[in-house]
C-alpha cells in the first residue's frame, strides 16, 4: 500500500479533490493557496504595526504625564 494520496476530483469544484484514504477534501489550486497565505501574512503585519503604534502612543502618553507632573512640581516650588 502506497503513502501517496489517491485523489478524486470533486464534481462541483475542479480545484477540490477528495483523498480516498483519509476522506479529506484537499484544495489543489496552489495559486489560490499562495494568495490566501499572502493575504493572511499581510493581515498579520497590519496587526503587528497597529500593536506597535499603540505601544508607542502609550509610551508617549506616559512621558507626557511625567512631564506634566514635573512641571506641576516646579510651579508649586516657585509659589
């Protein structure tokens, strides 16, 4: 018995095939797979960029709070 999958084309979609050994449906359209993978990677990069921008904004907010606190202390010392 061979480990090679035996595939039968699905009637309703020529890009899909059924592995008769495991009964799994397999997408045989490699370019569609590559496009989906690229789209997923682009979405992940966008999420990472958003996370990074959010972290940077939060750091700036903390620094602004610290500056405000120091200015308040300075003003209170002068009074």
